[in-house]
C-alpha cells in the first residue's frame, strides 16, 4: 500500500478545511460572536483582540458624554420588568448595539441588547474582566495605569447585568426573554434564580460598582437626540433612525406645518382685532401686528430653508463617508491582492 501525499497546494486555495464545522473550538472563542465590524468597516475575529472587542461591545462612552443630562431622557430608576413592557404595548427590538440598550422610540419600541454568553461564564470574567493588581495602581484610581486594564469595562458589564436583574424578575419575564432570545437558551429559570441571588448578595448593583449610565433605566431616543443637538451634534444627533430623506423631512416639516397653521390663526385674529374700534386705534397693537406679520412671512420660510440645509448636509455627509469608505476598502483590497491573501 502506498500512502497518499498531502495535497498542500490544493488545500491552500480552499476557503476552509475539514475541521471548520467540527465542534472543537476553544471555550473562550465559543462565547464570542462569529465576527464583528471594525471602525474601518472590516470584518474581524473578535477573539484576536478580546479587550478591544469588549470595549466596543460593552462600552457606553457615548452616553457617558452626556451623563449629567441623562435625567432629562429618562427617570433615574431601574427599568420595569419585561412583563410590564409587554402589558403596556411596548414592542421589543433585539439590538446588539450597547448604546441602544434600554432606549425606546416611537411607536413604543424598546431596544434591548441580549445578554452575551461570555458574561455568564465565571472563567471569562476571571480572565478578561477582573482587574489585576498589576494593571491598576489602586482602587481609587479613575484612570488605569495600563491600557489593558478592564476596570471600566467591568463596571459596564456589571451595570448591564443589573439592568437584566430588573428586566427579568418573574418567571413570565424569563419566558419573554427566551422568546426574544435575550438569554442564552441553555440558561434555565433555576440557574437565573441562583445567578440573581448571588449578584444581590454581593451587592453588585451598588452605584460604586457600575457605570453611571445604568443608574438610569429606559431612555427616550428623541430626547437623547435633542440633548446631543444642544451639545454640539445638531445634525448627527445621538442615533437618528431615518431610513431615507423622506422620513427626515417629514419629522422636521410636520412641526413646522403645525406652527404655520397656528401663525395663520393668529394673523386672522389680528385682522379682526384691527377692524375693531378699541384695538384698531391702539398704537401698541398695531406695532405688534406689524412685527408678527413680518415674522409670519419670514419665519416659515427660514424654517424651510433650515430643514433643506440639514437635508443637504446629511446627503453631503453620507456621500463623503461613502467615498471615504470606498477609498479605504479599495486600498485594503489592493494591498491584500499584492500580498496574495486573495486568490
């Protein structure tokens, strides 16, 4: 009998080998997503840089930036349980974006990020989320002594778990969580009970242990957009959900239309007032009528111009971003072709 010679050249052109579909990956890799997007819109394996992945998956810097104004977007109380959300006609939207976790928008849609498997694994916490003595100078430090210290990410992780302790209080909440796959299907009700009881005994939800974002419960998206508009992000907002420019113009022109109708009613009332003997002879009323007439002419026109400018800016911004991403992608593809990474 002659042994077969390995076909290395042929195998090198295969997209995956015979072991790809076998259940033999390391446990820490099994707990992570299959792939994630980087800032330059490239798909990568999250296990290659777990700390970087955790910062993106759990970090809430965008909300921390407006931390002092979060009370305007929602009450500083834990969220109501899932059964209450369903009973009050909330629509649950599964959303992996941590910035949208416990954020609600019209029409009565609540965004919730499912609990990642890795947050329910003690070994993963020990390896990647517990701050080692070598990386943090002291417990009082707000800034870690090393870029790899998971201190702040740990606070985000604990706060995230605390949010689900409030969302899943009853067995009916647990059933809803399974229905929407907010919990891994391997977690039983008894396991969840034990987990919550241990977290409560360890005082995990103490404000000193969690990120300040989780001191608030549900946040209203429209108010978050308003807060961001006031603090320097007028056109980008916190998270606009427009799918096209028609929706954008509708949201801005609808209030303007209502205001214009009100202005028309006021002008009509002023005309009636000027026709009377008492108000018609009043110099003050005539001055007010004159000023309001000018406002009625130029106010709506200015509003329309402003909305048009915002739409034009959004269009230009999207075109520029698309062009920039295209250049980055083409440069990346060309480099990979040169390096023979793409057959």
